[in-house]
């Protein structure tokens, strides 16, 4: 039975990585939010499966918290923001998509190479997925770097937190619940602040392109 659950965990990990790749290649903001929501579902499923196979009750609470935040509340807030701002356009990227994908492949290879000695020191049953978690973090960084709009950068930040959460689950069976609650609160507050920030950019420049902020630099 544990073998079947282990395969399901690996499937969820592979799905997380696939969705991270899909996010860095996505141009439409609505599709990007859909992919982020699916990534949250995969993260919840992986956490529940790890909690089941390891008999760690706190992972069920972590999964429930992740479901409420990453699958329900935050996507709903993002939908509200883009609806209010009317930003359903295609997203501009600083480098073209094929080049971004090639860089992403290189980051995945680097992540697996970097995580190999660390995963060998871990005693968890999902230690092999640590490389995938690190790859998701690096791909999220890449998405934040290559996007010129504020909304996809916010989603990249949230996807980065997904990767860190999965890394904690893979390496140590999750963080203490107090820490997870604190992180969840920080993420929610950060979303609210970034929402206000995006509204201010739109009001000042009639655009969410963060490159307009360069005009605020002192001469």
C-alpha cells in the first residue's frame, strides 16, 4: 500500500514541476491563475498523501490550510484584482518563450544536482522529490524575473512559496504548525499589500508594467 502511495506522491511532485514549466511559458493572465490553482491542488494532494503514509496528523492541517489559501482564497482575490483592473491581456515577457524554456531546463538540471547530496542525508520517504521542490522554486524565480507586469510577478512569488512548502514536506515532513500559520498570514498580508500596490500603479500610469516605475527615479 505504501508503495502505491509513494507512486502517487511522485506523480503529484511531477505534476508540480510540469505546472511550473507551464506557468513560465504562459502568456495569458487568466490561464496563469488557473495553473497556480492547479498547482495548489497538487500540493494539497501531495501533503495529504505524505501525512497518510507517515502518520503525521499535522500535515492534514497543513493541507487544509493550503487548500483554503492557495486553492480558494488567493485565486479568488486574484480574479477580483484582474477583474477590477481589466487586465485579461496577453503578458509581455522580457525574453522570448523558447529561450525561457531552455533556461528553465538548465535550472531544473542545476536543482537536481544541488539537491542530490542534501536528499541523501534526509531520511524521509519523499527525499527524492527535494530536487523537484528546488526546481519549482528556481522556475518561480525565473518567472518573476522575466515578467514585466506586476500581476504575474505576484503569482510567481506565490508559486515560489509553493515550492518552499513542498521542499519542507519532502525534507522534514513539514514545518511546525505555528511556523506554517505565521507563513500563511504573511502570504495573505503580502497579497493584500501587493493588491494595493497594483491599484496604485494602475492609477498613476494606466498600466501595470513595472518598468514605468523607472520614471520615478531621481535624475
